C-alpha cells in the first residue's frame, strides 16, 4: 500500500494526521499569543517584534506556507472523517448515548467552522486592513496602534472574545484527543493527557481575551 493511501485511506492514518496538523496549529496559536502579549510591554517593543517578524523575509513565507498546508489538511480531514462517521451510522441512535461526551467534544465541527469564519475576518481586519478606514490610514508598521484602534470598538472586541471562547472549546477537546490519537493514553499518562486540553484552552482564552478587555478598560492605550 502506498504511503498516501495508508494515511488518507485508513481512518487511523487520517486521525493521526489530523492530530499532527491540529498540534501544529495549536503551536502557532501559542506562539502568536506569546507575541501578542508583548502589547503589554508597550508600543515600541510590540512594533519592534512585528518588524522583526517581517524582517524574516523568506523564512516567514515558508512558515506561512506550512501553516496554510496544516490548516487546509486539518479542514479536509475533518470533513472526510465526519462524512465517513455519518455514513457508518446513517440512522442516529434512538437515545443519544452521550453521557461520556463533553460539550467540547460534541461541538468540534461547529467550533471549528466558527474558527474558520474568525480567521477570514481576522485577516481582513488586521492583515488586509479592509474592515475599517481608520486602520487602513494608520502609519504602516504601527501594529500596536492598529490593535488598540481595532479593539476600541466594543462590537469587534465582543466578537473576538466570542471567537476565543469557540477556540478554547475546540482546543479543550482537540489537544487531549490528539495525544490519544498518538496512543499516549495509558497508565499515569492519561491523567496528564486529560488535563492538557483544559490547560491549553484556559491559557488561550484568558491570554487572548485579556487584550480586547484591557483596551476597552483603558489599561492598554
Ligand atoms: C486578541 C487576539 C489577537 C490579536 C490581538 C491578534 C493580532 C494579530 C496581528 C497584529 C497580526 C498581524 C497582522 C499583520 O500585520 O499582517 C495577526 C495576524 C494573524 N493572526 Fe492574529 N491576533 C489575535 C488572535 C488570533 C487567533 C486566535 C488566531 C488563530 C486562531 C490568529 C491568527 C492569525 C493569523 C493566521 C495571522 C496571519 C499571520 C501572518 O500573516 O503570517 N490570531 N494577528
């Protein structure tokens, strides 16, 4: 059997690749959060960090390519596995046996789709700057003022906080489940694996949400 068939043709291979791409995306989210928390170090430091990223040149484009590939594969496999699972059980159970299933695990597709919508909006907002004329007219390279201006709008901040709740819900189940897909779920290890998802989810939710909240409260200006 060819490697490609082994990965995409078997549910186990597909689940492992889904776990791998999910963990790569989680790595990006945590790195992006660490960078964004530099907003608390002030305008000069944050803009220097943003300039430093741009100065990576080709390396930045390679990282962007890797991120996009991981994102597209993750989405493709999610759709494929969902369709296959539905086809395996065309008639739903009379009584849903979801006592064990958590809220987060039941809504992976919904929170995933919400993240897709959020990323499209987020790129339009901060990368392509097409959602508000004020952001488009800022001095190029002043990423700090862009974030402050962007979050001064309560509706925009509210949407970001809601999206962070969806992302945290997705990661709460996704991170733990990824480690299970790699077989890291036995003995004492499952105590760690079970806790990792909720811990990452809490860091991501409170870390990212603190930024729009701090702007609205006037702590970041
Ligand atoms: C408070 C929350 C967030 C803030 C303040 C923020 C801020 C930023 C900023 C300043 C940029 C750079 C825009 C540019 O100059 O091109 C950016 C890009 C980006 N952000 Fe965020 N972000 C947040 C949350 C997120 C989350 C949760 C995700 C993913 C789930 C995300 C994904 C991205 C992506 C994919 C890019 C494009 C990266 C690139 O061009 O290389 N962001 N964000």
